[in-house]
């Protein structure tokens, strides 16, 4: 089976536990205002590769991934669900740890056919890193162009199927960096028994150069970058929300 791949990274250290072989899938339906990979948006572009090619490419440096594994990111990997599933199944057959970095926006809780495909994928998935953009639906639509309903449904589905979950959240001044939204996010995360880690990523504008190269206007050109101290504050507010539900301090980390 072949899929459209934007790029490959041999020694990723921020896309799951350990050193990872990172596969950037081409195509994404979201248009996040702070997206730093606008070159991955259009589907059907990039390099057409088959799953055997990717596994063989990873095998060249297999020893380096002993404590890590394979991460599928993007773009949005779930746009190419059959290809992603085959890739993860072949990786698992070789004892490779698999991690899916996704927004979850393509999930369809009301489709038995989709759920059947999703269940097959999850059987070959060791970890999901869910990029939860905004807990409030209206603000999520303004930020990404899409509702967050499917994303929250996906998080609950992962919880039901006991798939280990890491949540990433970008704190953006004036958009997601406010106490009520962060606390509400924590309340939601506190309801998930499969939650293993939370990362707060401080907003930065380093992706602006890609917009310039593509002839696109960068949407947040007037937005300041978040400081590490503010990221720590955001993280603590989310933990307060989690603790409000679980009454247990959630031990994790922030970035």
C-alpha cells in the first residue's frame, strides 16, 4: 500500500518517548492559525511511498530506536487511515513501538465502518499523542476552522479502549492562554483514565518563514510569543482542573 509522505526524520526526540523515526504524512483538513507546517496541508502531494520502504528506511538505523520507535505525524495521518494502519501493523510485527500524533479531527463516532477501521488501527498503536487545540467549540472553530466535537469523541474513544494518551496543548496569548479555558481543559482531561502525560507548548512564530516561502499571509503576525514561565503557569492551571476531578496531583511534564 502506498501513501503520500511529506518528509522523514531519522532522530526525532520530541515526538514520543525515546529516539523516534518520524514519518510526516501529507494532507491536513485543519487550518490552525499557528500551524508551523502549512506545506503539509494539501493532500495528494509529497512523495508516494509504500510501507515496506518506510520500514526499510527505519531499519538502517534500527539500533538507535531501541528505547523509542516509530511516530506518524503530519499533516494529519488519519487522513490516510488504511496506509497508516498497514504501516503500524508491519512495525508492530517487528516489535517497533508505534506512536500516533494526531488532531483526531477525522474521527467519526457515528460511523460503524469508520469505528471498525479505527479499532484495527488502535490494536497496532502503543501511544496516541493528541493535539487538543481548544476545549471550547466556538473558539476551536475560530482557531482551526473545525469543531472540536470529533476530537473530544476521539479522546473518549481512546479512553474506552484503554489506549495510552499524551495530550499536547499550545498556549497562545489572547487565544488559548486564559485561566477559564485552561481549567476547563483540565476538567475534561481529568475524566480520562488513560491520560499518561500533558505537554503545554508555548506559542512561537518560527513557522512564519514557511508562510513567506509559500506566499501565504501568516495569521498571527501581531501575536507575541509565550514565555516559558507563562507555559508553566498554563500547565499548572490545567493540573488544577485535573485535580478538581481526580483529587490526585497528576505527575507529568510540560515543554
